[in-house]
C-alpha cells in the first residue's frame, strides 16, 4: 500500500510513522513479543516507511525487537534511532553527550539493529554539560564514517537547533506535539520550517489521553511513566478528563475518532510535520493510519485550537526533574 509522504532530510517517508517505544518501555511491562511482531509487520503492510526506536527503550530491547521483526525488510523503510540517553548498568537513567560516549552507543545500536548504517540518528537529549556543537560534531563524524546517513535532535529549543545546524545540517527535530502540548509553537516549528528541518511529533495523541485511552489512572501499570506526570494526577487529571469529553465531541462531529482528530490536526498544521504515534495493538495502528484519509475543515481546526491548548490543559508536561532535562521552550507559568 502506498501512503502520502513527507520529507525528512534525504528521505521520503510515510506521512505518519510508527514510534516503537511502547513495545519495550515506559508504559509498564512489554506486551507479548508476538503482539509486537504483529503490530510492526502490519505497519509495514499498511505502507509505513518510518520506524523510530532508541538505545534507551528497554535498555536495548526495542532496537533488538525492531531488528528481529523488520530486519528482513530493511530496504523498505527509513530507520531512526537515538543516542545520548541510556540506561546505566545500575538501572538508572543517564544523559551523556560526550563524543566518545555517543560513538560507543552507536556501535552498540548498530550491533543490536543488525545493520551497517542508521538512516536518522538523533541526539536524544542535549547534555547541557557538553556544548551541543561538540555532540553534533561527533554525529557528523558518524556520517563521514558512513555509519549514519542523517542527524536529528530531540527536545531542544530553536536556539540550540540553530547552533547544531551550523555544525552539520539537521534533518529532523523530534519533540512532543499534540493539541495539548503546544511548545513547538513557541519557536521550534518555525525554525524547522526556515532551516528545512522536519518536525517529528512524538506523543501526537497525548500519550494516549486524547485517544480516550486513559480514563482511570488506577488501570495503569505500576511502572507506567504517566503516573508521575502532572497532567495525569489528582485535580489536573479530573479537569483534563472533562476537556477530553469536549475534544471527543469535536471528533464525532468531524466523523473521525479522537486519535484520528489529533493526527489529522497535526498533518494540517504544516507540511514538515511527521507524527509518530506509538501503539502495541494492530487495531489502534489501523485507526491511526486511517487518519491519513481524514480532511478537517478550517472551522474544525479552529475549534480544536480553542478547546485544547496550553491555557485549558491542567498540569505541566513533565515533572520538575524531567523538565530540567529538556531544552524545549516553555510557556510562562
């Protein structure tokens, strides 16, 4: 099946990609391997040509899973992975952007992915102890060595993007973007358009919330990262549930599901946006990719904008510690 495409650096990719994180990481125990296998292969059947993983997802488990399932089809898709954020031997989380660390991480990722080259390799987090120019210089070396085809950044500001782009062309900036996370609109989205950088939108359905997938916090697994996020806690969560009802009503009137409304809204925002929803289920995957057939009127887009935005959503995107680890622009408190 052939899907509409968008451009990331030298690559033409399906206008919606697949974020593979949840198959190994962040939302509780990984699903059965056969379930993940079925989801990945169905994505390929649907025409998805952009798959996103990272070294930290399941401490390498996700890269191994992608290699195992999609390796025989390597020529059919653009492969993205990330460095600079990983699980330590003690099980902790470390941001490290030193060139020697990034290069070692690349070798580990190439081994796990069973490939000689990664198409798009992101600096997963900017290590603020290291000038971004040094970290990007290391990624530039990887390109020159033929082990990486293009470079990306994740969760950085427009100013940091410009510094990095001066060292080596940046193909993509990846950060959260959905109706309830509008930080992109504070500068990075415009900077990407100016520099010819794709904006890869992760969590485009608000970590499942705007898909209607989080109605009861008690139903989430003990290790689910959403339990620690302010928007999913206490009074914030209760208020946001009411906001979801209003959003779902817009979707119903538009003739699509709430998840499809999120994705169609993003695709309508700008031609350089590539959403990468994540899922572990084939039915959700098919629902997401059907958003490519949804056409939203300017009136519906305007209603989404006024209904769900930084002023109506309750709670910060991350907790305090995580907020300090990213470089994205923030709305005033």
